[in-house]
C-alpha cells in the first residue's frame, strides 16, 4: 500500500493562499497528519495568534483537552472516506483560543489533494453570539409558565422548556430526540401521527384538537387533560412546530364541580317545588282537619257531649302526630344534603340486624320473616349514616306494604359483589307497586297504597338521594307478587362521591 505524501507547503501556498486571504470566513488547510499548513488572517485572529504563528503547528493546540486524545482517530476516519461535510452535526463543538478559553464553533470540512497527497480545507464559524441568543431564548422559555415543545418535521422533539419537562415528569434534556408521540396516550398515537402530518401540510397558527378532548402522557404513565396551541416556523434546515401546552386539570375539576352543582341545584329545585306543593296542600289539609275537630269539640263541650269530645280529640291527636311525622321526614330529607361524608368500615350484616330490631320493636310484626343471604366481604367502606338511611327505608317500606292476604310475609336482604361493586337487594312478597306508578317511585310525597302504617311518601326519595350521594345507582322491579329494590354501590367510594362531597370525605 502506497502512503500518500504530506502536502507540499509551497504548492499549497501558491494554489490556495489567495483563496484563503480573500475569504471573509476563517479558513485553514491541515494535512493528513494534523499539521496546519496554511491559515488566513481571519482564522489566526479568531484563535488569538499572530500572523504565521500557527503554521507548522499540530492541530491539537486548537482542540479542547477532553477531545484531543480521540481526535486523531476521528481525523483518520475522515481521510479514509474524505467527503465534504459539516463536522460534529448535532453536537456542540468548541475551539481552543490561545489564552485557553473555549470558542463555540461550527466547522466545515472539504478534502483537497496535491500530487497524490491528501489534506483538508477547514472552515470555522464563530457562533458565540448565536449561543448567547440561544441562552437568552432558553432563559425566556424557561421563565414562561406555559410548557413549550419544539418538534421537527419528522415528529422528533428538538427543544423543551423547563415547564414542559416538569409537566411531563422528565429530567432536563431527556425528551430531546424522542418522538412527540411519547407524550401522547397509546390509544391516540396512530391518529396523532396522521394529524401531525396533515398539520405540516397546512402550517397555520391554530389550536390543536378543536372540539376534541386532548390528553398528555407523563413519564410515569398517568394521563392529564391539556390544551395545545401550534405555531409553525422554519429555520435553515427544517420545518418546525412549537406546541404551547397548558395543563387544564384544575379547570376540568372546576367544570366538573360546576356541572355537579348544577345537577344538585336542579334536584333541589325539584324538591323545593314539590315541598311548596306539599306545604300548600298536604300540610294544609291536616291542619284544617285538626282545626275542624277542635271546633266540633268546642260545640260538644257546650252541650256536655263529652264522649264525642274524647273521640274528636283522639282524631285530632292522631292527625297532629302524622303531621309532625311528615314535617320530621321533610327535615330529614333536607338534612341529607348536609351529612358529613366520612368514609368508615361498616358491617352490612350488623346494620340490617340493628334496623330490623328497631322496626320489630316499633309495632306488631307477627308473621313477618326476615331472610338474609350475605355474599360480600364485610365490612364495606362507605358513609355509615347514608347506608343506614337506605336500608332503614327499604326495610320499612317492605314492612308497610306487606300483603295481609298472605299467611307469611317474607323480606329478604341479599348481597353480592360484582367487579368490586357491592349490590344490596331488598326483596318482599308484598302487594307490589302499580305499573302506572313506576315513574313516580322516587319522587317526593308519593304513596301507592293505603296501609295501616302511616307514611309521608318521602322514604324512597330519601333512599334515592343517599344512593346518589354515594355515587351508586338503584333500580327496582315490582308486580302483584312483590317488589325488589337493588342498590349498587361503587368499589371505590371516595372517587365515586360527587365532586362537591369528595373534600368532606377526604377530610
């Protein structure tokens, strides 16, 4: 193998000196062994050397200490396949000034030959001012409260500010070079690449995903709602897009809270309307009856008909007790909005037993049989007072509406767990609910049959409200053979509580 000779200095000077001297760019010619053969004034001035002081010196004196050892191998690789190219693309390059400080530079290489020898024409551009501008831009971006990500036309991230790194959970610089789809949830990635390509073709400043809900993906795999603004621009090498990203988690939470409050206000308005109706009709009628009974008593007293007085006083007392119970039920309904939603372990079995003992002791329940079939993990985590109200009213209704024609009345409480959710079914073999009344079951002041047990028609409304506050659902089936109410409570009660109650539960 014939070794190529080192560049002849006199030949180089005669051939390239004029070119180097008239060029406004710092230029030098270096031989294959790394010797500086020729350098123009701009080059020598850039690195702080006097005219001709670099000639014959090794290139190493212009290199930072940390790359000198490896540079010989890199130079050899270049001369094995000499092609015109930029040096160190994608990396920060520095030249060493005579006084030792480092100068950020861009370097271009052009292979040259003379009499079979090989060397390289090296152009150097001082990018100190550009670097300063980049630092200023970086500081400005990092000071922004909004997250900013710059993406090239291949979908690669080329720049992020500090806010974006924090928002997505990455260390500084960790996102550079990664596809932007890494920040998109898996289920949206295929569509996102199509949207990105489409946007590069239209290239207009706009919001991303108008009319759609957008989500970002953090490094830890969690998702969060975002809004994105897109701004296109071009540099010397590629078309770029800057995405400005805003985390709207708190805004979404506020919107959800407002939405929940609107639902609650709608329900409250309905209840107030029904309450006003009841106050003007259902409460007025008993009061009028009591007043009438008192007037009759006055007349009977005047005629000394004391037996009739006693009977009318008993009627008035009974009506007053029923009226007081109705008012108490209304207050209970109103108080249910202000129950402290403290989540605690509750035994369903013990709660049912306690309620049944109270109901059995309040009146004659001969011939009524309670059956329990519990198939769930006890205790359950819930709001104790709300579960108590639900079960108490369902069991009380089953007792009130038992069928006197049947020799034995049976009430069955069954539980089971499905996908973590708790289902509680209260079944009876009572008289059932007429089909034309099914749409009114959970409304206020509704009674569907006259029974010996008084009631205000508020029990099932209370049940429905407390089930809703627990984030659950309730359904029923009814026929002349009996009725079953099935309550389903969520597996994660804290997250299922309406937004306005979660704070109370957490406290």
